[in-house]
């Protein structure tokens, strides 16, 4: 039974990630590299995936902050806000995107719903076309619990982007350990 479940999960993740437009990920990678500061916002399990992305971006030498963290600086017109929201309708990320635009920041949305309320504030969207709480026709179905496939795919997508950044910056992976937390 266990093997059947993890095989299903891995298969669904592979299908979801292979449906992502590579050009969108390239564009997001370029924006991450050009931004003065990167801010990330999501809620629930999506936020957990984005917190891991934030940590990894910092390892790669990109100043990144999760919105609401104690050390969060001001967002500016040179910043990039990355919004993780499958539906694009989640109230807090939607409101944060609206505020970011007020300060002239660029907004990237990683989600499933290309026609969401976030569209009004988004400069770039990376679409992971998986099932959300909206159950839209063009979403890929999943046998997993609720939006698990989106959260898992988001994590893999973000780690893939980190490898792309590492390649573009010609980083030596072994040397990145100097940026890892050492008060453990």
C-alpha cells in the first residue's frame, strides 16, 4: 500500500511539473536575479514551500524575505514579490500583491488559475495547472488530499529554479555551505 501511494504521488508531481511552461520559469529566474530584494507570500502549506524557497534564495546570494517576518525590509520599485496561490483568490496574498504594486514592485504569481483576481496585479505568472479549491475545467486532477499536488509541485518548481540560478551565477555548490546556518 505504501509503495502504491508514493508511486502515485511521484507520478502526479512529474505530470504537473512537466506541464509547466519552461519559458515562464526562465522569465521568473531572470526576475529573481535582477531584483534588489525578493519577497514571498503564501498561506498554509504553500507558505511552507515558499519559506524553503526563501531560505535557498538566500543561500544563493539573493536577498529574500517572507512577508511578515521580523526582519522584513521595505519593498520598493526594485523588488519582486513572489505570490504562491493555487487559486489566485486567497485573501492575504491578493491584498499583499495589491500593496506591493502600490510601491511599484514587480509581482510574480505561481499558481494554477491564470484568470484569478491576482491577474490584475501580476507581471508574470508561472502556471502549475493542477487541481485547486476552485475545481476549474482546465486543472489537472489529483487523487491526493486537497491541494497537496500544488504544494509539492511548488516545492519542486522552486528547487528547479534554484538550480537554474546556480547555473546562471556559475556557483560552486560545495561552496554554498558557507551560507548555511551554523548555529545548529
